[in-house]
C-alpha cells in the first residue's frame, strides 16, 4: 500500500493519525519495511506491519489511567 493510501486506511480503520512524513521516517529508521515499488514508482508498505508498529507506539506514549 502506498503512503497516501496507508495514511487514509490507518485513519479510517484504526483511528490512527499517522502522517506520510512519519511513515517515511519509520521506514528510513528501519522501524517498518519498505516493499517493492508499484508500477508508478511509489514505495509500498505492509499495512498490517505499519498498523502494528503505530499501535505499539501509541500504547507506549499514552498512559491509560482511569480517574478514581
């Protein structure tokens, strides 16, 4: 899935706000894999891998505490 499609999919399906720049940074840092380019020359990513990593990042940054 290309970056723009993946950003939209993450927002619609998982309510995750990830911008294209963040996705590119994750890929350049080796956090998520890049897959072969499509016919238009756009880099593709595995949506399940990216969603898993995004959820992991969110859970590490958002403490889930309930008021007493």
